[in-house]
């Protein structure tokens, strides 16, 4: 931490802290934010990731209504521990949707199959982004996921194998999206605006979860579960049309970007361009900062995706909320995370630009809050038994604090990775990203609801199986 008064740091120190492992250069005058092309890109990306996560999590709620209730309850002693408490909500639940006799293990395979496809396209995604650009890759990734989502009811009717295969194909489409988006931001995001721009775009994922979970529950209650997939699939196709029409890969190719904004972006990034013409794999693998990001991302994703996938099941099988309550309460933690991501992005860049905090200090501080805070409250949630209010409160606080990570390690690879002449920086930054995502999805989480006697020992465990099993 340095003096909060701008201009009192040694010459060049502010710039070097903005991009700590790169050589600094004087920053051009910032272009206006209002109606700017870079913030328009952030907004469109926001809605893209909104849809992306809506397509990802809608099955978690729909599955509650797709499965015959007695199938799970037969093997679940937890339901005898927590009393039913939904009698006060009386709604005419539409039961026209077909029900399936899938046990807990089968449901685990269905929910986990998405990540088998997701991990496969991480590495190719970073490479293809350098060849065709992030615009097309991200657009067609979401389009493919939306189209496959429309066929979910048909796949479920065919059988479990078809549904698992379809979900894996959806994972293939979504796997390219983060590398593609990071590739675009390597050409669009000025160093001192990275936290804001990336947190805005990726906050769409949290809001997509917030909207998708309760909306899926409402659709299941008043229509039937098949319409969950039809609705979100159609919305994804509409977004794709807008994305292809309005977005460009770089400021140079954007049709409506102002000259001032283009010069601001290009001048702020040009001195980060490395003369390296190939990806330095060996130095990357030896980089301790890179492996620190990998470890942090592994730890965060393990918790985040476990909750994202299994929270509706926990609400149903452990706390015994009905499908409508389930969707609403499962969304509450992610609403908090969305707010935290937006505010932390603003705060991080404000600390760097106005108060001259070092980039390293900001990234470490936000990562610390975003890792320790969620861990404390998540562990506490395991010792509260059937206290419904505390369960929802602790899960909400845990997930909310995780939003600080969006301005911590989630952006740090763009701080430490110079752009290369190869692919205008897309391949190098994409390569760093794929290494972060490679580890968290190398295991299969199978839902196994277990219960030990005693009011404070109700847990929902996940069994981890190797991917080659």
C-alpha cells in the first residue's frame, strides 16, 4: 500500500503496479464511459453470460420436478430428520410433465455430465480464439448450448444415456466461452479498467443464476418442466443474433467506436505487446504466479460449482422446500454474489487508479476475502442441522463473499500475461486461462445424500470418482 494521494509515488511506479510483470508506459487520456464501445461490449457480454449460466443451471431445478419424489426418498433418511414446512404455500402444481424413476446416483451422473464436455474445449478454445477471434467462438458456443437445450425433453424421453450425452455436448459449447471472452478483453480492456469491465461482463453469470433458478421453479409449477428448456433456449438464440450484429473482435474492426476511444485503448495496450511469436510453454509451467492462480481457481471452483449444481437438490432433500420455494431460495446466494462482483470491480479499480494501491496488493486482498470468507460460512452451514433460516443465511453470505474473487485471482492472469504478436495476445492469455480451468473439472461429482443421527450432523456429501472410471 502506498500514499493515497495521486502523484506522490515514484516515477513509473503506478504504471508498473497496474501491470506488475510488464514494462510500463504513460497512459493516454481516458475516453468517456457513456455509450463507449468497450462498455457496450461489457453489457452484451453480461447478457451472454447471463444466458450461459441460465442454460447451465436450469436443469438443477427442473430435475427436482422431473424425478418421481418417492424414487429419492426411498434411499434418503435425511427427509425424516427435517420436517416438511411448505404447507403455508398453496399453489396448483401442474403435473403434466413426464416423471422418471432416476435414483440419486443417476441424477448425479446427469448433473455432472455437463463438466465432461466443459473440460474438453478449454484448451482448444484458447487456441481457436487466436485464429477466428473471440466473437465467433463465444457466439457459436452459446448458440450451440441454446440449441442443445431445446432438445433436452426429447433426450430425457429417449433415456438417461441420451440426456447425459446431450448435457456433455452443452458443456462442449460452454467450454470455449471464458477463453473466448478473455481473448477479446486482451484487445479491449485498458489496464486500469480491467476490474470494472471484466466484473461487469462476468457478473452476468451470477444474475443468470439468480433469475434462472426461481423462474425455472415457477415454470415447473404453473406449466411443466419441459418449458424451462424451451424458454431459455429461445432466449439464447435471440442473444446470438444481437451479439453477431453489434460486436467486433478488436477496436480496429469496430464500426462505431470513436476515434478517441480507439486511440485510448490501443495506446494503453501497445506497450504490453511482446515480440514473442510463440507461446512460451516452459516458462509458463515454471511460473509460480501462474500456479498460484491455478491453485486459487481450483479451490474456488470446487466450492462454487458444487453449490451451483447441487444446491437445489440440497434444498429439496435436506431442507425439504417445495419446487417453487426451492428455486427462489437457491437463487438468493447468487444475487448476493452478483452485487458483490459489481461493487468489488468498481472498488478494485478505484483503489488502483485513485488511491495508488498496488495491483498486487489489491489482487491479494480481494482474493483473501473471497476465499476465507466463503470457507468459514460454508463450514458453519454444516453444523446448523434443520435451522432453515440460518442455512439460507450462511449459504448466502458464503456465496456473496466469493464475489470478491472476481477482482482478485480471476483477473490476475491478464495482469501477468503480456500480449503476443501471435493472435494479438489471444493465444497467450487464453493459454493461461485454460490451465486455470483444467484442474477443477477433472472429477465427477455424484450426488449421495447421507445423514448421521443428531440435529447438527445433517450433511450432503459428494463422492469423487476419477474421470477415467
